[in-house]
């Protein structure tokens, strides 16, 4: 089963291939979502300071009945923390909110603050925030460190001076939105890619070509989308609080033919994400 499969990070830490994304799950519902997911076999939970649900996620992890070491927990330093002190303080705040002795992985949420996404130059701030992550790693507060939404230039900035290389880069990745150059860049540098919103914020479920391909395999469109990013060698992080969707999202133990993978990779990009079209949603734009 996919829920038992893992990748190995550059430092030797195992990370489950399929995780539960918790974006937009309210804090008061997060604990129950985590408990349901772990009861179904999920062992990887992804949250962030920006999601506002770290407390609920931590409560769910502590109350799920599993030994702490059996649940891989990721959180993200707020995109606005672009100096050492604020990043270091935020890591301690996440630990306190979640009620955990350590976080399995902590990553920088974005190379720019959301209000200036893909805007100004924050190279120095990212290096400072990375240094805070390195120190948290050395102190045993986190077991792995990485980044999110980083492009090659952003990664080069970190790699130019880091003591520890980023272990993951979490990016928007789904059928019709596959940055092969970025995937290859990360692979060549030993950085595991994680795919958030692998179902394209739900819009992939409305795509006729995707639904037709899913029918060919006898699976749901959501399962095809998740299998697609797994076939690319990435971590899949579909988000849901619905138990039925959690089960469906884990029913991905089937291969996709290479020719079909190429077809899916070349699909016309989805034009609109509906209510999520104003990316990044945290920017307030």
C-alpha cells in the first residue's frame, strides 16, 4: 500500500510518499481530521504557520494513539520571516502550539513574503531564515529542513552558503502544471520534490481529458492526479478533511503507462483555479 511507502531524504530520514495536506482545514477541525487520517493509515501530516491550524494538528497527532515517531509532521516558517530572529522564534512557537518535542520537517514557506510573491530580492533574508532552520536542526528541534515555492535561483542562493542543503522543495505540481526543468534541477541536487495541490485545487476533477484517462484505468480522477505526481517521484500532499476523500486519495496502487504520463504532462494548462485563482492566496491580492 502507498501509505506504507517512503522516500529517503538526503540525511537518511524516511518520509512517507503520501501525506495529508491541511490547508484550509480550520484549527477546530484539524485534530479530528488528523485522527481520522491516521486511523486510515496516513503517517504524514502537512501544516504551516500560515494555515492557522498548527494547534489542532498537534492535538490530533498527540491524541491519535500512535507513537510520536510513527507520524511524520511538517510545518512551514511563515513567508514573512526573512531574518534570523523571527524565523528562529517562529520555529519555537510552532513547537509550542503543536505541543510537540520536535517537528519532523520545517520548511521556508516561500522565497518572498506573500504580499510580494515573485517580487523583490529577499536573498539575504532567505539565507538568514535558512540559518535559523540549520540551527534548529542541529539542536534536534527538527529532523529535516527544506523550502517551498523555490525556483532554481532561490535554491542557488541557499546552496551558495548553506551548511546543510535543503532536503525538499514543496511546489504546486499537478497534471498540466509540471515544471520539468525545476524537477530535474532538484533531482540533480538531491532535493526531494513535494507536490502540493496535486488535484489542482479540485479543478482537475472537472477536466474532460483527465476524467477520460481516469476511466481508462478504472480509477477516480483524484486518484489519477495523485498517482501522476507519485510517478514523477514526488511526495503527494492532497488536502481534505473528508474521510471518504482520504480513502479515495490513498487508492493509488496502480502504475500509469509512460505514454499516458507524457500525454498528461502535455495537457493544456488549467486556465482557472476558481476561488483559488488569486495565487498566492496568502498575499491578500
